[in-house]
């Protein structure tokens, strides 16, 4: 696991000990960031269930203005901080040790890109999307929310403010891309 491109290109990232986190593969990370392309530069990036911090760090390396990493586990928080220090990207990063759902109950501040990669088979991806749908102000009107899940977990959700734009399958990983539905005033 490494930073693929940008200012921290090639720097290896530390993993979280144990099996509670599932880091994104370099192949999937490359594919996702190829889709995002220029959207990353100057973006505010929210990495929910951040794990190792690899996705948010990739965004920072590619020119994101800021990345906020939300993670509950102490071991993962330590790894995120170590990886940020290793890549020298900590100045534009904020690491928040919190439950994702409690974090999303705060006053929303819009992000351009939101990445959601919760533990598998617990339905947390659905709960997170429903929480964002209830408070769509977390996502900028032109932004994207992305969900990384195992393909068999997917089910269609009845969302009011978010719309499934596309989905891409990479082996045993499915990435869903949601956009915000902007209501006409």
C-alpha cells in the first residue's frame, strides 16, 4: 500500500494491525482517482471510516486543499497520524477520533468529496448514506460521495437528496458514486 501519485508519490503507507480495517487496494485507488481526475485539486475531502488514511492521503498528495479523517479506533488514528507525518501532508489534514454517526450530527460544513469505506457486512454504508441524505449540506452541490463495499452488500436505497450516479466493480470491491440532487428554489 502506497501513495500512487502527486507530491507523496511512492511513499509506502503503514497498515493498521489486525483485521478490523480493510485498506483500499492500489488498483482500486488508482481507478477511483482516475475517475475523479481534476475534481481533487483544491477540494475539501472527507474520509469517513478512514482506517489507514490512504484515500484521504492520496487526495492530499494530488492537491486537495484539505482532508478530514474520521475514525473511531485508537490504533487506526495512530496509523493515520504516522502516515500523514511520513508523507509530510499533516499541515492540510485534520484527524478526528469520533464515531462517524456522531460526527455527522455536527453542524454540516460542505465537502467536495466524501469517501465512505466502513467495515463490511454491518450495513454501515447504508446508515452513513442515509445520514448524509438527511443532512445533504455535508456534500457540496457539485460534489461526489463515494462508497466502497463488497458487491454482495449493495442494495438500492430510497434516498431523497442523493442520487446514484454510477457504480464500478473492481474484483471484490464495488465503488458507488452519489451526487447531490439540488432542489430548484
